[in-house]
C-alpha cells in the first residue's frame, strides 16, 4: 500500500517529465508556467494546464454556450452549430495540429474550450449592441477573460494560469498569443467557423457548393471535408520546426478570400439574418431596463456594483451571460403583456 501511494504522488511529476522529453523545444511546458494570480498547492495527478482545462469544462459559462447562437439565429433543426459545438470543433482541430507539431495539447485544449465563454446571446449581433451601449466597450475575448478571472465561482474566478488567459484574450485576428499553443487556437478558430458556417449555410439552403468561387475551391477543396483537411495539413506543413504558427501564402489568401465572400453572401444578409434586428433591439431594451432597475438583476450582479464595479459593466456581465432563450424569457417577462383571469 505504501508503494502504491508513493507511485500516485509522482504522477504529475512523471507527466511533466514526459512533456520535457517528448514535446517540441517551442512547446509550453506545464512545469514552466508563469503561474496563477493566487498560488495553489499543485495537483498530485494533473499538470497545470490539464487542471485549467478541467476547470473550464466544469464551469457554468461553458454549459451555457449550448444555448447561444453561433451564426444562424434560431434555425429550425438540431444539426446547426451552437456556440458550444463550435467550441468543441475548434478544440478538436487545435488538438490535431498541436499533436502533430508536438506542442502541449492540454494548454491548447484549455485555450480552445475557454476562448468563447464571454460571447453574448444571439452571436456577434448581441456583442455589437453591448459594445455600442457600454461606454467602456464590450469585446467577447475580454469578457471571456473576465469570466474566468472574476465572475465564475461566485466572484472568485477560476484562477487559471497566465498562458491560458493570454491565449483566450488573443484568439481573434488582432491578437498576438505568446505561446504557440495560443497561436494554434487562433488559426483553428477561423478554420472551424469558416468551414462549419459553409456547411450550415448549405444545409439551410442559403447556398450550394457550386456557388463558392473556383478561385477558393481550387486551392482549398471542393467540399467541406476536403477544405478542412487541406487547411489543417497546410498549417502543420508550414509550422513544423518553427517558433511560430503560419499558413502558406496561397492557402491564407484563399481562406481569407472565402471568409470575405461569406461575409458578403451569408453573414450580413439573407433569411438567416432576418431576425437579427429584433435580437439587437431586445438586447438594447434589456440593457436600458437594467440600467434603470439594477435591483432586477440577480444578487451576484448587484453585489458587483456594491463592491465597486461600474453599473454598465455589471449589466453587460449579466446580459452577456444570458442564453438566447433566457434573454427572450426575460424580455417577455419585462415587456410583453401577459393574459390574466379572475379567480
């Protein structure tokens, strides 16, 4: 029994030693993390980035993504992506790339699973409204970090490592992640949403495969599966043995060209976006209501105001954390007259 306990007490150290022997010299090693804001006793089994991955997976904000719009508002059908399924696809792509490049898969997965925690209901339309209404602005990347630092666990936060938070904060195009794992997630996010949005648009009858310009399909592939496969291979092929993550110029040009084409033909118009104006107006009215009636928010958000958080920020915290259905429910409760009867 004593020998078994000694063996178990060394599992984390054994895993850290395996990382050092197996991973690329450019990988982020768990034992070399810059640490957490609040020091904690290390886990006897899990390295630090695996521990972060688990904390994100079990947090409330992660579960709420199941009922948040990815791109297509209120689609009729069970097979369209949500913010959660998008996140899982990003994690799968990012882990595939990281594994092939001998990077730290735990760090990669933690960043991928946490990168969209701060997204609003109704996708980017909700984000646009809050960014316009809040004097300090609103950005879902910053909100994702705020969730893991401040809002989760009744205001205690998840106390994640600095590398994970850096990757979450810098996952958008304008970001510059400090780790290669963060750079992998940054590209994987684009690869994932571009391909699954094409897939959902085809499923919804918004476009056909033959509508996609030849200049993009000739490089990337003539169906969703082939494009996904070719982009992943291109990233691996062009990043192997390097201290940064990149794509070949031809693939990068084709991918961003297809992305711009999708913005013109799918993201900013058509029947899939027809309800967006209503969603924006709903978010705006909810914001105005809670600015006038902050006591209408749950206690965890009024406590933020009581302890010094600007009211606009606390209202953004509450609204951005709503699922699509919950936002509709609160709107109906506050603004839609209900029938009554005499008992």
